[in-house]
C-alpha cells in the first residue's frame, strides 16, 4: 500500500460533517415547489385528507427530498467555509497528490420514516471508504464514499445516503483543433462542393454559349443565360499569383500558409492552398497539378502542388 493510500485510508470512519441541523423545518412551500418541478402529482404530499385516506396522520414530504432539508444555504456555501477540519484535511491531502478534480458518481438512499411539515432534520457524514487508485476515463483517481445519516428531532434515523465521488487527476488531453471554416453553401455552389467531396474539380459552363466561369453563379456573364452544366477540369494549371500568410494564425490551418490563385488549363482561375512545396520555392507561372485536402468527412477542398512535369 502506498504512503498516500495509507494516509487516505486513515480518514475511513472519521466524521467529516458533525451533527448539522437543516436551516428550515420541513415545510409545505418547499414541498410544493419540488413536486411541481418534478411533476410528481401524488396528493399525499400536499393534501391532508388524501394523506389520511392512506393511513397517514396528514400530508408528508416526498422521501426523495430528504437531502433537501439539510442543504447548506447559499450564503453559507458562498462563505467558503468547509464543513469541518477533517473535510479540509482530506481534500488537501488529495489536492497535494494532484487529485484536484471531482465528479459525483452515484448516490444510494434508504428511507426509514416519513417526514411531515414542521419536522426538523439533522445530518452527519462519515467517510466510509477510500479506494485504491483507479484508472478511469477521466484520469487516475480515488473513489471516496461517505455515509450521511439523517435524523428527526427525536433523534430517530429517518434515512441514509451513501454518496460516492471520484477525486481524480485530470488526464492530459491534446487540445482539439478548431474546424476549418465552412463554405457558405447556396444553390449556386452546393454542387461544386459536392463534386469536390468526390475528388472531382468541375467548372461551370454556360449551356447556351459554352463559356466557362468560376466562381459558380446563376447567370452567364457573356450571354445572360441561366442554363448551365459542368465539365471536369484537367487538374493542370499554373500559379497566377500567391501570398504566404503568417499572421494572424487561425487554429484550423498550418503555417506558413500558401494561398494561390491558380489559372487552370481551361482558362478559369480559382483560389486554393498549395501543398508539397515550401513558400520560398513558389513562383508565378509555376506549373501545378491538382491535389486534394480532405479536411473532414464533410469538407474536401482542391489544392495544388508542383507539377511533376516541371521536374521532367
């Protein structure tokens, strides 16, 4: 057993919350709010006659509200005061070992008596067990199980709650990368991006005069025809002009980022990134050929790399 676990196990059986009375007695307004919020329409919670018809002396509080009656007030919680020195020491021990995060894992409750408006409720809490270090999806940590015991004004146990939390060391995770900006799709360009997802670079062609155009649009700039189709581009072209972006850096891109205007063999131009080349090696007039950037399952974009024919 490690030194840390020995220290943690020493807390088992110790009281972390001494006898603490709830700030308010069981009362009808809070029962009403709870029942309405939960959608629980059982009449025994608010109607004395309905409750008496079931053999009870009058309306009773929902059993599941047991914890409600001893919850700390907002002002008490915001004061930052821990429930007890034992609790403070336990949390400090875990924090020093790096187990600084917490998540509640489960809660088991048992009910032994019903509460009625006017009853006062107290609670105590004892550390029941501290597990050995466990590997979880959140990170390595220790499960801390406490047992809360609730009593009424006569000192009778009305319920218990076994409360388990995981105190864990957050696992280091690589920061997720931002998504590449999405194109603003419309009726004019949706088919172009759909073809790109199939690794097809298409060029819009006027069905009336045959002029090619890019970017896509609803009407031919030459003859005003709105009829069009597409042709597949050869994928060959030259660098018409280009820039190398250094700033500002956007998480979705790798830098330095070459953004070029490519003049296709068919005569149209488009803006695209360049791949497989250092910025210093790019030059205007450089022959290029089509490449593809599969950004994610929803976005594929054409890019251009130096043409192999240049090397020949």
